[in-house]
């Protein structure tokens, strides 16, 4: 018995020495492989994970829809990760921007930020923590090359700001946490915002953009939910349904099967869906944005219980579009 106990003690000591040696070796390899991996790890979330409603006035939908997403991944922010490029705004969204950098080891990384993204804390394979009092949801892809770090700003529905990182050879999740932490600090201080020009759609709540009476005619169920901070769905998950969306982009025109129509003196463009079910999208230019771009509003009608009928489905979309045009702020 004593001999066996002595052998077990010796085996334990040898195992501990081997483990310490392995940790030391791994640390050296990581440092040589990627300098940025060791510089971003300290930027993670802190504090207990908050539950219940989120009542932070800095991150309400009304505030976040006015935030310029490129400010959250600016060259100043990305400069802490390596040599940055100028961020690139998404040409079809007010809430999305992409930034790139090259770390000290020559490895490229990309961060895509989306304000108003779906942030699910109950999904499988996520890590939940907190940053500056807000829930932080982290999901690492199986390949280890990419990671999504989301900051939840709204519980019902679960929405917030996502940072999707691609970093082949680096620590994508640590990078996402670093950028997210800086973003939240910025939101609580002085974030970059879109210009508060007259009539801009960036500040409009899409869920209040149409008259209730017009909506009740087309989608009598009445329930609505934000899908992003610039788009809203009525009766999601059931038929019929209406979506109202605001974005930036090139001026709409007659192309790819679209048809020009007139709605109360406004030139709009309608297009039916490609499937066999009832679907019609109507969009129009609201006001100039910058360079060749404009602000665009759109209404989509869908009913998968109805057969394809351009006159019927586009007529219903036009009824809601007419209401939206009358309620939008004038440029």
C-alpha cells in the first residue's frame, strides 16, 4: 500500500512538470505565430451578465438607428489590431460597415459590424458574458477562423450590434471582443452619428411609418416587430405580411423586371416575386444621400396562401406605400 502510494505521488509530480512545460511551449508558439493574438485578449467583457429588460438610454433603437456603423470600426479602432484600411459602408444598408487590417505578423483580418442584427442568447454553442452592463453573446465557428460577437441592446425582439470577424491564423473571438468593447465605450461617450438633416430616413421608426387603417386593410392581424432598426414586419410568421424598410443605395429604376408606377406624384418601382406565391415589392427614392446614392424606402407584400397575381399583390403593397409616403418626413 505504501509502495503504491509513493508511485502515485511520483507519477503526479512528473505529470505536473510535463504540463507546465507544455503550457510554456504553447505560450512561446502563440507569441511567435501572431503578435495580435496577445494584444487583443485583454479586451473582453466584464461584470456579471445582466438579465431582464435593457434600459440603457445610449443603445435604444431610436439612438442606434442614427449611429454611423463605420465609426465603430474606424481606422482608430482597427489601428489597435494592426495596419487598418478605411472602413467601407454597405451600399444597401444604413446599419452595416466592413473594415480590414493587417496584423504585425502580416495576417489579414476583417470585421463586419451590423447595427440592428439578431442577437440570440439562447442559441447553442454561445458564450454569454457582459461588457459595460450589456449582454455579450459570442459564437465561434468550427473552423476557428471566424467568430461572431454580439452586443444585445434589446430583449424583445433580441436585437443589437454584431461584430463578425474573419481572422485566418489569429484569434477571431478575442479580436471581436476587443472591437465590441471599444464600440460600447464609444456609444456611452460620443459615437459618430449620421447628419441630422431634414427629412432623413435614418431617424424614422419603420414600425410607425404607415397608418394603422391602411395596414389593417392589408394585414388585419396587426402584430409588428423590428427586423432591424431600419425595417419592420407586420404579422411575421403568418400570412399575409408586410415589410417596410429604409436603406441607402443607387436610385431605383426600371431594370430586372421592375415596372415604373406613380403613387401620389412620386415615381415608384414595383416588382413581383419570382415564385408562384403572391409577392410584390415597391420602392422609391426619398431624398439624396451622398455622391450617386439616395435614401430609399420600400414596402413588400407577401402571402404564401395566395397565388401569384401582380395586380392584386402590388395593389395591396401600393396601398401601404401610399400611406408611408404621406407620413414620411419631408426632405
